[in-house]
C-alpha cells in the first residue's frame, strides 16, 4: 500500500507530466503530426516514459511492490486530466481537431508505454536494489 505522502507525490507528478505533454502538443503540434517528425516523437516517448516512471519511483520513494500502484496512480490521474481536456477544452491542445486527435494518440501511446515499462521494472527489479 502507498502512504498518503507517496500518493500526493504521484498525483503531483501526474499533473506536472500532463502539463508538460499538453504544452508540448500546444506549442509544437508538428511533433504529433503525420510524417517522420510525428513518428520520431512516438519513438522518443519510450525513453521519456521510462524517465517519468523512474522519476516517480525516486521522488515518491517507491519500493518494488509499490511501483505498479504508484505508476497506475500517475497514469490514471493524467488520463483523467486528458479526458477532461479533450471533452470540455479540446482547443487546449491546439486550434484543430486533427491536432487534438493526433495529440491524444501520442498521449495514449505514452501511457501504454509507461504502464508496460512499470510492469517490467517491477517484475525484474531485485527487492533490495534501487531503480
């Protein structure tokens, strides 16, 4: 189980990560567009997802058995924020529906990658070792 402080840190991380990703889409919509630049952003989301997961584990001081619950709090919170934004504030991502749609695809990719990375790290991390 996570302690209240760890939950608060996970929620804060989720909010910051969400704001950073939303700002990236807003300021650089080409990064999630069709073509090689958009493809590159999908690839770079993999190390970015790992970095975010690593940072959550470090900041919240998650033990091995807390990695999945902690990362699921982060992912769940960020997805809720995206759901709210896409439903009621879609222009937050950009002026066009295409940017909102391709941005949402990139965000979903990053969330899925983060979940898988957290799963593999939690399964392969020795209990006494640090991430």
